[in-house]
């Protein structure tokens, strides 16, 4: 698969609209396999690796944090001249799409934010994030051992009984097993962006139809955070997955894909 500058992406299928998938922290485009296999039969699918993740390198110059990640998305979209795009972002990827919105709004027809929050760490003006001490604990764990930190993070993606079905558990293990962990410096850079930046104003500027998909027991990005988004974003609706944590596109792939298909079909009057 090709590169757009330093950013690697994979492309499958044909058809409009184009579905653009953006992964979360310490993940890669490989995590979207269950969506790629489902949607590539009907649509053009593009999934990219953000800088320092997967096969993408970190540019020698340029902005860091969400500004840098947003530049990666804009770079791919503009180099491929993508239009009529439905962008799907998970967690850090969702926040990155909010950051990229001003530069992409002429090309996007819809936005899907999965396990999304406008601010990862809680603050007096936004109490719906993780306690700062918990976020700082994640940073310390990454500095000590990224491998062990990611083992704990992967466990925290899911809640009790979510993976009781052995078929689902196997599918999830296969998808996560395809993800190659980033270098510690890239992992820390992503975590620092999550801890230090907020996108509350950016979220309220989005005007295209938006779908929020969230596990009702998400322990990474709290469901109350997407409720905040639902109340303040224009033309927005929200779906919760019962008994689900931070990765409904993995553990509830069938329902997730149906909900995304319905949203895309509504946009084009084809569902």
C-alpha cells in the first residue's frame, strides 16, 4: 500500500461516499479490519496510520499534538483529492478529526466519532474526563514499560462479560494482534496530546451530520463526554452500546457496521 508523504495508508474497494478511518492511541489502520472487510464490497475504504504509528514515520518538521495528527489526515485527503468523505475516528482519532474539521469541511459529508471526548482529562469546566492522576499514571506506565502499559490498556478497552462469546473474543484478539505498537516516544507524544489539549470549541464548529457511537460502560472516554458532544454539536445523534467498553467496532462489530451503514445510507438516500 502507498504513502502520502510520510503517512502510510491502505485503500480498498470502490464507490461513493468514501469512508476514511482514523485509529486511536497506540493503534494503527490494522485495527479496522472488521470494517474494511464489510464496507469494501460497497464503498471505497481508506485507513491511514497517524504519524509515529503503524508504518507512518514522524515528520522531521511540523506541529506536534493534535495539530500534527490533523495535518496527517489533511495531507492524505488533499493528496488523493478525496471528496464526498465520511470520516470515522476512534478516541484520539475522533479528536483529531475535530481538529482537522476546518481544513476538511469542504470535503466531508459526514463525521462518525467513536468513543469520543472533546477533552481526555477532567477539569473544573469539563468533569467528564479521566481524573488527571489516572492520566498521569498512564504516562508513568508508558515510561516504565510500553509493552506492559499497552497490555493493561488493551484489557481496559473491554468490560466484564463483553468478550464472553468465544467467536467475538477471537475476532478481537486477531484485530489487536495485527497492530504493531509504536515507539515509546510516539506513544508518549500521543498521550501528552490527550492530556494537555481540548477540542471543545472545535466540536461546536462542526456543521456536517455527525454520528456518535459509544459503549455505555466505556472506562477510557466516559459516555458522559459524548453526551456533552451530543448536546452541543449541530445535526448530531448518538447511539450507545449496552454492556460495551471503549471499542464497540471490535466487540460489537456487526451492530456497529450496521449503524455506520445506516448513517452512510441516510446521507446518500440509499439505505
